[in-house]
C-alpha cells in the first residue's frame, strides 16, 4: 500500500543517516557570554556639591554660545506658521537630529521650510515623493531611514492623531524612529509640558564624568536624575549640558583647562 511504501522510505532514510553519519566538523571553543553590566542604582539623595556644579556650568554656558543655542531642535520650527504646524516641525526636527550635528539638522530644516510646495506641514510631507524628501534631508545621518520614518509618521498622525502630533509620551514613542529622549523634548518644546528629562549622549556622558551616578545608558541616567533633580530644572538641563558638551566638555579632547569645575576640583574626571 501507499502507507507502507512511505513507511519503508522513512526507514530507508533513517538507516542511511545512521550508516552514513555526517563528518564531524572541528569547532573552536565558544567564547563565554559577556557578563551583563549591573543596572544602575537609583539614589534619591542629590550628589554632593551638585548645586555649585550646576551654577558654575550655567556661568560657563552664559559666556560662550553653543550650536544648540541657535540651531537646537527647539529653535528650528518656523514661528510664523500656525501652532499645529510648529508642533509638527518640532517633531520632524527631533527625528532628523538623531546621530546628526545641530548645524546639519538646521540646514535640513531650512531646506524643508523653503522647498516643500505648500509650506512645511503634515499635508506637504504626505504629498511629497520619498525621493524628493530624501534629497531635501540628504545631509543628515541615516537620511534614507529617516525619510521612511517621516513618511510613515505623517500617515499615522493623519489616521490616528487628527493630523496633529501626540500630546503624551506613550503616543510620541509609538511613532517610527521616536525614542524617549525625543519624546520628552518634543512634549516640552511643542506642548509646553515637562513630564521627564530628555537625556541625550551629552547629558548621559557628562553626568557620569561628574560622578553623579554610574549608568549604562541614557534611560538609566534619566531615572537617576529624575529621582532627585528639582523638576523646574528638568527642561533646561538638556540644553545646558548639550551646549557644555559642545563647547567645553567635548566627547573627544575635553577642554579641562578651560573648565571652572576642574579648577575647583569639582569634576571627578578632570
């Protein structure tokens, strides 16, 4: 019967596998898995001398203009357009800013504001061809991916958010390419609500250099800062430390000789 034939073929295949085993391949000793870094301990008590450090950084920032002061994402929306379009432009500026210098993001935003038919708004982004959009933002990092994210986001805003941007953190982080840092900064800049701290690489790096905490990523840093930093400083600390990281405490080649914190022995990494 057919069933017996199939059974016989299965037995034959199994017998061939047993009689003709695959040659053993020489394998190198597998590397042991990397040990996971322990999660940061969130402390509620403020770091020693934090107020003096904060005040001195404010003084240093006041004496030296940084790119973020004139070309940061919060400054790039066109103030002459309706509030809904300003909010949309702020969101797009933040999406463009990832892995991109403020100067480059600023140029991309000016390209969009000056070259989109009908002005820079949700409707013009929905209408523009992806290739044309990609050309307009072509200088920013990962522009191909950001073109896709922006087009998808525009569709989502039209379908789910009444053609405006979300006014909650869960809503903002649900958009393609929008993470917690962007969401907290966008909520604050676009809607005037500060529900958390926008922690980017500068805030994460500098506060760890000061010894305020020992964290593995920006989200751990955010949790640690929010546990003790007065809420009235949650919005300003991003621009404060981004500018400090652009002018004095650079990622490469820190200018400790120009830093008052190093002079006063307040920086643990100087």
